[in-house]
C-alpha cells in the first residue's frame, strides 16, 4: 500500500515551503491525493519522492498499525464512533497503514472478539504499532500484560490521551462493576443467604445510579 503523508512532510521532502505546495495546487502543477473534510491535504509519499529524485526504500517490514477502540455497552455506540474517528485521524495524519478493530464489551472481559484478534495478530508478528485513545480502552485491569507482550514483540504502543478524564469514564466503570456483581451474584445466591442477597442488591443499585 502507498503511504500518504501530510502537506508539511511533503514540503520538507521537496525542500519547499508549505505555501508553495498550495500555490502549485491552485495552478494545477501538483494536486494533493486527498483532502479531508477539515481541509487537511495529504500526498502520496511515492509520488513526492519521485518528484524529489528519490525513491522508496526497500520494504523489509510488512507489519502494520492496528487502531483499537472499545466501549462496554451498546448504548455507548456514539462514543465508539468518536474513538474510531480520533484514531483514524491520528493514523492518517501520521501516514500509517492501519487496520481498525472495534470491540463491544467490558474492560474486564479478556475474551472479547476484537481483543482476541488483536492479541493473535501481535503474537503472529503482524503488528508494528498499536494505537489507543486511552489506556483503559484495551483493558480496565491487565493492560500492562498486553503492553509487555507488545514490548517483547517489538510493537510500539501509542496512547493518544494518557489522561483518564473522559465523558464515559464513570458510566464505563459502572458497567464493569455490574459485570463483576452479576458473576458473584450467581455464586452467592446459591448459598441462599439473605444477607448476601441484600448486600449485592445494594451494591448493584449504587453502580446503576452511576450509569
């Protein structure tokens, strides 16, 4: 696949000012390969290199970037879409060849379809870079284990926003807590303990109040 680069990088390779490329576009001398809705211009790296008298280096690494997005429940689909848009923009701006993986499920569930696919790709040496909007989009607890696997496999991990303050944080955490409660409920209800039932019901009510 041909790598796409932003206008600033294209100008640097050609040894000209960004405004020069804009002037060339107006005159028809050099058109960008794509223009985003926001007006960001991107060019074919191969084309720009050919204009500068250079050529693409021999490709020895066939691995690619994986952008991973996750939400806990179906009513958070808008947040999932926003995550995907942020990841797509980031990868496009950096000229990455990437695959988008989206997941629906708790951050405490290690067996989600998308996460399983991601881990298999990393273990099969298919992934060069993993891009996330936030650390806990991968897993609520245990993300460090995946990061250790990435390090062992030479996979770069990029976390766009290292802060934890995002709009869905409380709701997402509440969903994860409810999942834990449901698991323990099935076990403790079997003991027929009224005390256990009342305790779990109170915890569940508190968690649902945060959603």
